[in-house]
């Protein structure tokens, strides 16, 4: 039985990239908000150092999700880190600030999401931003989210840019500018040598606001409904169940896994699946938990000639956007450079080295999230079904070849001792297919499980309202119909901005 009942205008579940933004905007508009987050306060020092993120993976602030065995990737379970702390995944991510290609958002709009086209969302990206370069056609200044250039790139990150340029890739000064295809240095959510998470940027500055209640270390169990209307959520805190009531609306910002999980636990999802698990059906919504997809990444690992110099930024300083087929209108590959050894399962990890990581950003494979149990504390089963579509495998092999060429270029001569993954024994395209299946992992950009749209399978409408349930919206990466072509933190922050406008009815 629930112990305590509180009421605010809005209850927001999840203090991640989208939730932090939404809370700030609702408070600024004069509303009261109860924010409920499963993780603790962001006191861990590694959060705030731009180089601390690898140390947090699989630690206490990470949900440390393991996927279902992946039948097209040698039945391996993939490790998916997700933030469980104020700031959510923005507190342990790599801090790269990229919005994606304009066609990503135009395609959302064409597929039943009017109001989400590029021209409509660009002002929202800019509104969030405080770019160190100042305001311009492409950037905002004076917003809550600091963004800056990598001031002193690591020499190996610079070798990556030089090597790619030598192979004919265009130099790009700003991936968020006019043109994205090519190679260059990232811009990052860092200021004064500190990570600027969504929490630190948007919510922490207004923590003293009397209209805000933040409950941490509280696992939300389900949405509470009265008839067709959502009126609050039930959550566990300190070993007891509580109810938080919303006078206006409930918003799930629990992330790509958390929001779909909560809808299913609340009886909102595919009726057949809910029946199987023993959850009574509130609303038969077949799309909940469908459409799970992710950017895929492999680690081409190099042993270096010796220890690398210490870097000064986020360890992820340069990237390349490229096409697996020149006839494509936009890039589908995003190889990433890391001046550390980013492990590839089953391959050696040299003591000193660097990684050129082939990445696929327009995957065709789709998977699901399903309940393993009606117990809210039991993780849902994430099955992204990676490489189910042959085209994804072939595009990743193209990316591996592209990265090998860069890795073998003269720009790396002073750093390269040996390629250890895929390694010299991998010669043919078939060898590389095998390598991809053995080593494929994630770029950490899962989306899509509460897909927005206007069709009968969509989970939320273009105003982010859950279909068939009033007073309930979803606002996070789960609503994205398809993953943008770049890293997903800035797009998730944009979703928070858009959700605020929709709730406050300004767009
Ligand atoms: C290791 C890593 C590196 C990444 N690197 C980059 C990068 O460099 N650049 C980039 O753009 N993107 C990066 N990303 C991706 C990006 O950070 C995410 O796409 C984005 O943060 C997702 O935002 P969100 O609001 O959807 O979810 P999250 O930020 O994950 O927030 C969800 C929140 O909900 C909480 N929650 C979930 N379930 C419950 C529940 N039942 N009760 C209460 N609270 C709950 C979670 O604890 C979490 O705080 C990275 C991600 C990871 C994991």
C-alpha cells in the first residue's frame, strides 16, 4: 500500500538528458514539478572530469544492461551502459555535441511527425546552447548548455584527421554547420575542464526553487491511472511505496529502456505480451517496446609504439562522417577515434594503444524490449536484433575497411606498432564479416521504443501524448522514430525542449 501522497502540477520520471531540460522549462514557466530519479545525486568525481567516463562504466551509477543473446553476432550479449544518476546518461556519456543531419528530422516529419522537421527543431537546439564561439546561423549563445571546441587536440586525434584528409575526406570545421560529411574535431559539452551534463546545465542551477521536489534513489514502479487518465506514479523509496500525483500531467523521461518498461508495467502495451506476463491490460498499444535500434560500433585496435601523451579533453576528440555507398544522399557511417584502447570482445588489449572505431549510424535492423517479469525491479529484456539486416553488416564491413586505411596511413607512422583488431590475419571481406559479428558493440545511442508518429502502431503522437491514455506523455530518446545520424545527447536535449513547448502549448 502506498504510504505518502504528494501533488505537483507535473510529475517527471527520470532526470536524464531530456528530463533535466523539461524540469527546468516547466519551473521557469511557474509550475510545480516532482522529479523522481532511480539513481543518486551526481557527487561522483569521475562524472565531472571529462576523462572520467570509462571509469564509470559497469559501476554503481550504471544500469549495466546486458542485451538478449544476439543471434547475428555469435549469440553474444551486448553490454549497454546507461546512466542511473542525476543527469542520466548525460552524466556518463562521452560529451560529444552533435545534432545529426537535417534529413534525419525532415524524415521524422515526412513520416507522420509534423512540427519535428529540421527548420522547426533547429531553434530548439540553439535555444539550449551556450556555444563558446558565440551566436551564429548554426549555434546559440546564452542558453543553459555550454558547448565548446576541443582546445588542444591530442596528437593521435589530429593524426586521425590528417590521415583521413590524406585519403580524400573533406575537412569539416563544425559537424553542426552547413555540411556534416567529412572529418574533423568534435565540439563537446565541456566548460572550464568540467563535463556539463544536462543536470548540471539545466536543473542544478534551479535546485533551490521551492516549486521543485527532487526524489532520488526512487524506482518508479508504474503509472497510476483513474479510468483513461494518468494521475500520478507509484514509486519505491526507502523500502516503502509512495504515490506522486500530478495535477496536470505525468511525463516519462526514463530513457529508451526505462520509459517502455514503465508503460509495459502499467498495462500499456501489446495486450498479448502483457497477458503472457500476467499484467492486466489498461491500453492495448502494440508499438510499445518495438522499433528498438542503435548505432553500432566495432573497435579497430592499434598497439602504439609507447605510452600515449595524456589528453586534455574527452578522449573522443575526432570523428568522420562518410558514406558506405557514394550514391547515398547522406552519410551512414561515423567512424570515431579514441586515444585509448576501447576493448573489442575476444581480441587482445595492448597496454598502450588507440582505437579507430568503425560506426554505423543508419541501421536498418530493429528489435524489441519485453518484460521478463511483472516485478519492476527485474530488468526488461532488450533485444536489438543487431545485424539482422544484411545491409548493416555490409556497411559496417565498409566502415572497417575505411578505418583500416586511415590506420595504415602515414599520419599514424610515428604512433602505430601493430593493428591488433581485426589484426593481420583478417584479409578477406569474409574475414571482416566474421570480425564484425565477433566484435560488434554499441555506440550507446539506443532509441525508438515509444515511437512517435501518426500511424496506428505509434506509441505517442507528435505532441508526445501516449495514445489512448490522457495526461501521460513520453519525452526522451525512446520517442525518436529513427535514430539521428549523430550522437544522441543533443537530440535528447532537444526532445526535452520540444516537450516543454508542447506542455506549455507554445508550439
Ligand atoms: C557510455 C555512453 C557514452 C555516450 N556518449 C555520447 C556522446 O559522447 N555524445 C552524445 O551525444 N551522446 C552520447 N551518449 C548517448 C546519450 O547520452 C543518450 O542518448 C542520452 O543521454 C539519452 O537521454 P534520455 O533522456 O533519453 O535518457 P537518460 O539520459 O538515460 O535518462 C533516463 C533517466 O531515467 C532514469 N530512470 C530510468 N528508469 C527509471 C525508473 N523506473 N524510475 C526512476 N528513474 C528511472 C535513469 O536512471 C536515468 O537517469 C552516450 C551514452 C552512453 C551510455
